[in-house]
């Protein structure tokens, strides 16, 4: 028997960012500003109970519940109830609800990817990605629900592009998105990747082995070079070691058989001045070692461009420079952190506190400049406390400014803890 058509409501804020996703095939969802609503839209121009989405006989309807600002379907204001279909766009206040689905189970039968739980809290979970856009988070209306305190209500987003490429994106989560233990903002998933939302980790399985791989980020140039040439470098190192051992052992084997005329051997047992031994030869440091030392000195002096330029001098024939890879990552981390601190200071000078906090909260705890960001956030706590008291005074505790100020302060508290 055919299953009922499933409908998906994708919520976008006024900046075009997807903030929520709701999938249902029966019943009704109340939309409004109230926390008791099924779909909460925190905006002053959204009524407490603004509208309702309901499914009857497989058809989806949107209904205005007597709101002040109404609902708008594809640019036209709607009075009462109206039927909507796949591709329709409904505006409620500052938010857009994009309608997807309603074509039965045949459309969702394709499994684009499968996430197999491999962390203690998710060992018994297997999650199938069957929609072009899927939200991952703790919220009950996310496409993939993860019940774990380290996972944000809307943590990440999985997107399947028309060419079959599967991308995972961080949606401003508190504890970050990690792929193969690297924190990322956006990443193309491949079979065998380990993706972690907060503390919940999954192994990626892609049923379609023909997926086109177009990397979004594959590491620094040094790490890519090292990965390609590492097998050749190991063989080259083995050859060099054999040559060195031969240079030490072979001369000793033939030394007793050498015939040196007696008049050429000094009577006092010392070599003559023009017969320098091999131990007196100076050893020239390799080009990679000199480049790394220069880059390290420039980095210590804060000259990041000069440090990056020094590493470029490392020859292509030296893929074994693990130090260069680590140093390159440190330089890039310092560059990102320096830019974020500069942007935050500029925003503070202009009185743009929320922008400054956003830049300061972009730091990873592993960043060498994280302590500087932490100090700035600690200095902003009294200002945020005062703004929260002003926004929540009296009966305004459920107002949007109050909720926003409390949420912002809570995030800062986590960072400075």
C-alpha cells in the first residue's frame, strides 16, 4: 500500500539562512511567536498564534489564524485557508516557509547517504539521508534528530547537490562540526569519512559509488603534496640510509689491504696539512631546514606573510617536511585569529557589540590567540548583563529582545567558562 505524501516546511529568516525544517504527513502545526507554537518564529511582526499548516487527505493547506500582518503566498496576501503545493513560498512576518514534497514515498526512496553511529551515544543509530536538504540537530522537527546535550537545536545542514555531491555545513552550532577530527564550516562528504556533531560521531556510507568528488577543502598545499609523495619519500630515505651505511662500513673493510708508500706516512703519526680528513668537511643545511627556520623566526615576530613566503622556498623534492606542514597550519591559524580580533576591535569601537561577539566566538579553543578573545568576551559580560536586564524588565521576559539577549549571554558564558 502506498504511503501518505510527506511534506517538508523549510524555514528561512530574513537573511536567507535556513533556521529550521519540519517534516509531517498528517495533522496540523501551529505557527507563531509563542513558545507553545509547533513552529516558533521569534519576530515582533509575527503574532503569538499566527497561522496553521495542516494536511487533509494528503493535501497541504495554510490558514491565517487572524494575525495582524497576515500570511502571503507567492507574493499575494491570503485570506482564510489556501492549498499550497511543492515549490510554494509562504511569508510569515520576516520569515519564509518553503514547501517541499507531497509527491508520495517514491521521491524519498533514494538514500543519498547513510550515517552509521560509532560513538558511545550513537552506536545503535543508523540515519538515512533521503531529502535534498536535511537539518541535523536536537530539535524534534529536524530531519535527523540527535538527542545529546552537545548537539545544538539546529546544529548542521546536509545538502545534496544536483550532481550528487553531498555537503555538510555548520549552522552556527555551539560545539562545532568535525570531519575526520578537523573542525569545518562546510565539507564534501565521501564514503568512509567520520563526521561528528558535537560529541556524536557517525561513519559515512554512500550507497551510490558513482558520486562525483569535488573537494570543498582538502588541506594546505603542503599536506596535499605530502600525501601524494610520501611513498616516494620513504623509498628515497631508505636509499640514502643505505648509502650512508655503505660510506661508513666499506672503507673500513678495505683499509687493511691498502698499500701506502712509507715515505708518505708522517713519522709522528699525524696527517700532513694538505691531507684533510673527511670529518673536517662542513655540512650545508638542506634548503627545507633553512626555510623552516626563517618561517619560524618570521612567525615569532608576527610577520605572517613573510613566514608563508619562506615556506614557499621548500623544494618540491622534499615532501617529508612534516615541520613545514605543521608550521603552515600555525601560520594560517594565526592569520585567521588576527583578522577576527581586528574585526572585533573595529566593531567595538563602532558600538557594534553583537558583531564583535560574533567574531570573538568564531575562535576555536585550540587557537593560540583564543586567550585574547576570551579576555575580550569577559570584559563584555557586564555590558551583556545590563542589556539583558533592560530587555527583560517587567513583563517582557517572553519578548524577542529578551530571548535574544539571554541566548547571547548564555553563549558567551560557555566560551569564557
